[in-house]
């Protein structure tokens, strides 16, 4: 079995698989959405993710019991993966749903880290990311200094943020983040240049939404993304035999600053397709250029 391609995650100097794993699908019942994964499936699938060579796992306190499941089923393999979670998360489990919000207060950040360490059954988080926020608020409330204090205590290794426009440019200007988690795909290119700017500043780039939910064939449909696919007439340039999701994912992997893209699934077939796409690597230059031209003309 060929190995997954690796890239260095910016100034962390950590080699990560360009295909990472996003754990939102492990959130469990009484949260949101239509898919529910039981304990046995979660255990099998998480171990499968590591067995196939993926070494970057992204999670969050917002994702129901995802952190607990990672800790429960992977703590004995802790040395095999780079673990990223988030902070600023306020969540309330109601009888039939999970209510989530984000507050930029020291007490929230500290509670998130303490709970995450316990849930994930680890003594350190490799990457703690603000789950949103703007530069002015994070600085004014002393939250970046707080994360640096966690670093000095050995509880976290690196500091990151999950963000998007309009806050992203100001956050890059701060020059303090080791990584940025940014939405990007051929159907959502608005952060293309900001990804380059963040990488030029030395940060590692983590792409979310890099498979655009799988495109028009996705189990969960996104009308806006499907509309862009159809208006760009991307079926006309789709190579014979290539699934739409593969074209989307390989386009994302073609961005030179995509160090890893976190794709979430608990479907064995989809995981296999994602692995094959990642191993196939970036799109051919002429195909990449044509897809870009069509999308940019919309």
C-alpha cells in the first residue's frame, strides 16, 4: 500500500499527511444532522484511520462526544497522531439536541482545555485552535497570552485558529498563530490568496471543506455548492471514471499551501475513495487551470 503524501505544517516543522481526519461525524446522538455512529463503529473507524496512515486528527468540544471517543479508542496509540482541538466553545446538551456557542473569555478557554485533556485522555494537545474570534477581541481579552501560558506549562504545543473572512486578514497580521484552519475548495475559492499570505508568514495551513461535502453526489446535499458545480459545467471536464468528489479533493490538494485538509467521514467506501484521491495527488495542470477558469467566470 503506497503511503499518503506528507507536508510540513508550517513553522511547527511537523510532517502531517495531506489527508487529515475531521471528527465531526463522531459527535454521536442528540446533536444535529441525520448520521449517528455507534460506539463499535466509532472504535473500528478511528483505528482504521490510523491504520491507513492518516496522522492528523481534528476535533472540538463542540462535536458532542467526538473528543471522548478519540480518547477512549485511541489513547493507547497517542504517539501515532498529531492531535488538534479547539477552544472558545460553550455547549449545552439538551434532551434532543446540542446547543453550541462561542465566548471569548479566559474562563471558557481554560475550562475547554481542562475538559479536552480529560476527554482525550492525554497530557497535552498538539494544536489548540480558537474556534473563531477576531484579532481585536482575542488580544484585548488576553486570550493569546493565555494560550502562550498553556504552552509554557507543556499543556499545548502550538497555537492556531479556525477562521474565515472578514476576520482572517487581521488575524494573519498578528503574526502569532502557528496554523490557520481555512475553508477552501474549487467551489469556494474566496480564501485562495489569504491561504498564500498566511503560509508566507510561516503558518501551517489546514483546509476545511476541502471536499465540499462530496459535491453533487454527496449524502448531505448543499444547494449552493451544487449550483456552482452546475453553473461552471464541471461535468464537462470531469475525466471519465473520476468521481466528482475526487476532482474536488484533488483540486484542493493542488493548492501549494494546503498542508493538510481535514475530511470527515465514517463511511469505509468514502474513506477509501479519499485515500485514493490523496495518493493520486494534485490534478494535471491543464485540468486544474480549466476548472479554475470556469469557476472564476461565474
